[in-house]
């Protein structure tokens, strides 16, 4: 008996930003696996089973969902944002590669979602309007020297940079060090956007400069966008400022 596994992105938190495809996958599934706060966003039927686990149990959660699908169930594994951006789609692929051969024969459907950097960017204009890169500042899965080397390379190459996982209780110092690295390469006036909980009721968006960027503005619900040398900050009287990176780049 062959089952099915949906890997679904629920967006950054606003119900309006969950795609119809994601909602259809949730509705079609009998079992739903995920980090508890993400599952809490869903309204499930009595016949649907909710299986919550801790945020750091990605691989074991993927294993459990795959095993259930291999047993013939239709399963949904949920992520916040997009499942392919620092989320569960990679964990599922890793589990399939390392797991039993029958997992490779499963029908696995990755359902995209609105990731945090897109929600934050939309709140301020178009800071990702030209070339950009995305990095996680968490050193749980890669060494800190790798992070710093990539940060230096991205800034020197002229990318706008979206930063995920900027701080945590166990990593309170890393964002400060990352900002100091960027200050050594980029100008003091480089726009920086702190976007916390974009699209949710507790949303907080702060536009500042690299010189004035304060690590205390961030927590684990914050995505930070650091502009490129071309990124512009447009003040508007009585209206929110616009931050955008032009579609062209100087040679």
C-alpha cells in the first residue's frame, strides 16, 4: 500500500499568506507532523491526527512522517515560511537518501510557501530587487568560521543579504559580530531592515542604517535584510519609507 507525503510551507504567519495549494494539502492529509507552534496555525478536523515535536527534531520528524507515508497514510509535514528555505524539505530529502529503499518510491510533494525574507521585503518596498543571497547565522549545523567567510564574500560581492536565525538564547553574540564584519566592508549608510513576525499581529518593522543597526532589535522571529551598495532608502512624508535595490547595477 503506497501513501503520500506533502511537505508544506505555511508562510510567515498570516493566514492570508497561506497558499491555496498548501491548504488543499493540509485538507487531504490524515496525519500532520510539525513543530507545535506551526501546527497551532491550522484548524484540523476531528479525523485528522496532529503529531507535534520540538523545533530541533527535524530529522526525526522527517523519519516519522516518511515511515507513516510508507505505511500507506497520506501525511502532511508542515514548515513555517517555505519548506525549502532552512526548513523541512531538506530534512526530508536527507532522510530519504539515508533511509530504507521503499522511501525512495514514495509520492513526495513539496508545496512552496512565502518565506520570511519575502514578507519582510514586501513591507518596505523591494530591497531584494536585484541580486541577493540568503544566509542563516545559526552555527548549529555549520561552523561559525564558515558563516563569517560567507558573510565577507557576500558583502564584498555586492549582494543584498537576508539573514535568518540572527540570535537565540544560546547565540546572543553572533549578530553583533556579523554586523561588525559587514561594517568593515559596507558603508555606514547601508540600509538595514529588521523585520519581526512579518504579517502577524505582533509584527515590528524597523528600517535603519548599518551604522545604527542594534542587535537588540532582533530575536529568533526576526529576518534581517542588509542592503547592497546600490540599495536606496526613500523617505516619504506621512507615509512609510521605501527601501529598494535598483534593477540595474553599476559596473
